[in-house]
């Protein structure tokens, strides 16, 4: 590549959000460059669970997750992406949580999301390894799971076949005002720049209202049939949405390999990538309360990753205040895998003038102005 190259769209960040943006823009006939400093699908994408889930913390969150889930169902991924509609089984431990499941079922049903309540007896049949004495649960049948790194790479390769330029192993050192500078001296020029660096977005734009939120995951050896659905405690909703305290919750995913992926934890202000043994013990103990036999399984790997969290739990999707060329696609917290496809479609529609399937206003960065005002920023 020459020292200067011109594109319609240049994207910083080759995680699943950036790769989805590359494909959505390339499909619209735009000349795209995608820049990733590591390998495509690394970072939070490689560290995530890959749960494709509808969420209902707010109408805006629901709209984004449901629209994206529908896009996932249309994606026609290769077998290596391990996409399956396992359904999410939201588990109610007691009568109070069962009332929450009933409210959730009514809310989803009003919005045409297929789901049904399960009694305690039905839960025992659906998931025999769950602890006895649970109140029941809610099965959301169209929720799915996927292997995010493979999906990200697949999206990027599809974009490449449509003419996108993939630039891997290069770090973006500055972005804004129609230019993207790379660490090898290359400069990309584009009328639209997409900032999709996730939890590391503040390295280039320190004024963005984004905080890193650390998470832990454990994967086991192969135990086919141990669980059948994505299992999540209804108490997860409270712990996951805590804006200050460290938290753990029961969240177990069956992989197509027969392995189990065990989460989840959330920590603010934990900068190091190392495993926090106390958090890990608490997370596994929480999981064993719901799956007592889990303690007898062999874990083969533990790792951590960082989510990009915003104050209102909604991502930043849209133009950055103060720079007509800079657009944001970051701040997805734990829903970046799910909402990557909808994020990309919202930006592609904005660039082409097409009508988006959902209203973009709730996700616009301008809601945090002047905190989200952006221009060219040098990497520190």
C-alpha cells in the first residue's frame, strides 16, 4: 500500500463490530479499509461468550438486540462458526424470580419474541443436571450461540471478496478529520471513519464516556449433553447491570464441541489482564449452586477480557460530535457479539441514506455531548 490511500470508509478495529461494519458498507458498494493491530476477531471478540441474546433492560436495548438477532438468523454461517439456536433458559431460583420470569414472558410475547414459561418439573426434564428445588424458568427459543472469532473472520473475508482492504498487524495512531494514521507511516483518507476499538477506544479518544469492565471465562473438557441450553440465572440481570460493584452470576453455555463455557464476572477498574483468583472462585461457586455436578468436571482454560461500558448501558453508534468524518461503533459492553450486525447496518444506512430498520437516535453519541465531542486524537 502507498503512503496515502483513499477510501469511502476506513475502520479502526477488526473485532466483530468492525468486521460487521466492513461487510455492511462493502455490500452497499463502498470502498472500505479495515485496520486491526492484532489478528481479526481478537480482543473482546475472542474473549466473549458468543451468546446471541435478546435483552430487555430498555426499549432501545431490546430493539437493537432483537433486530441484530434476526440478522444473525439470516447470516448463513459456515459450520466452523458453531452457530446454533440453543435458546436461553432464564432460571428462577424462587417465587420472586419466577414472578420476574412471568413479567419477562409477558413483555417478550407482546413484542413477538417466541418464549414460554417452564415449571420446576419441566426444568428438570429440560436440564437434568440443574439443582433440585428451582421455581421454574423462561425459555427464549430463538436465542443462540456462536464462536465469535470465526464469525468475525468470516465477515471480514466476505467484505474482502466485495473489494474491502484488510490491513492486519498495523496500529491506528490517530483518527479524525478524514484521516487515519497508522504506525508504519501510512495514512488512510476517507470521508467516513469508523472508530470501533471497543474497550480501548479511549486510547485514541480519551473524552469518550467508556470504561473498561473486566470479565472472566472458564472452558471445560468435553462433556456432551451435560447442558442443552444457554443457562442464565434471572439474578444475572441485577448483577450485570450494577454500575459500581464487582459481581458474578451463573451463566453457562453448551458448545458444539461438548465443552461448557462458564461465566460470568464483571469488574470495573481492574486494568490487569491476569486472572483474579477470588473472582474466579466466586464465579465457579455460583455456578456450582445451580449445577452441583459442575465441580466434578475438568476445566482446561481460564481467560479474561475487557468490555466497553457506557453510563447508560447503550452503545455509541453514530457521528462523533465536532467531526463530520468520525463515526463511533463502540461501548457495547457485554452485547457486542449480539449487536454487531445491527450496529453495522445502522452505520451503513447512515452513510447511504437508506432507511434503517430501527430508530438510530437512542444510540447516537450526541446524547453524551459535550463529553463525546471528538476530533483528531493522538495515541498515548
